[in-house]
C-alpha cells in the first residue's frame, strides 16, 4: 500500500488491485429489477387501455345496430351512399344494458362513399338486437331525417 502523503489516493485500493471485487448492485439484480420496473411502469397504461377497450366494446353493439339500420334505409343510402360505417368519434350520455335488453343515448358519425352524417338519439336493445327508437340523422348539407320513420 502506498503511504506517500503527497498522493491523494494513498491508503485506498486502486482499481483492479483486488482480483475478486464484488459486481455492482445492478449487475447482480437486473434479472428481477428490470421486469419489475417494466411491470410497475407499464401497468397503468395496460389498465387504462383495458378500461377504454371495455367501454368501447359495451357501446359497439348499439352503434353497430344503428349502422345496420342505416345501411338498409334507402333514404340515408341515397344521400351518403353505401356501405355505411361508423366514424371514430362517438358520445354516449346514458347506457343501460341488462342481458341484451336496454337502451342507450348515442351520438356518433356515419360515413359513406358520398358523404357523412351525424346520428343522435335513443337506441333500444331487445335480446341483443339494437335498433333506433328515436334518432335524428343530420347530413352534411344540414338536412335532417328522423329514424325510424
């Protein structure tokens, strides 16, 4: 050991001086630490994604029922064309479903080859079949149509 008072490293082991030095904490524990951190940091995103998926899947059946009705209504397909699909934006202010029977207050966009329209109103579900009860379709040109007729 160097005991020279002018050397600032005097009395301290030099790197590589001990052949069996202990590895760092991270190199000893990374196998459990990295997956744990990924799980802890990723779980909020997984939970939020699961909640969003569950919420969307609940209202998908009523929206699909209205889109199917609109595809079969010549008054709507004459204006926006066929096939009609639902847009990505939707609003659900009230949703009640008990074993396929219930109602929902919906607002969403439908699009076709010739244009789009906004659909708003009440949808009723009986045995899993969702049909419009009192809905208004507002086309791009501002004209409106009540469904069902």
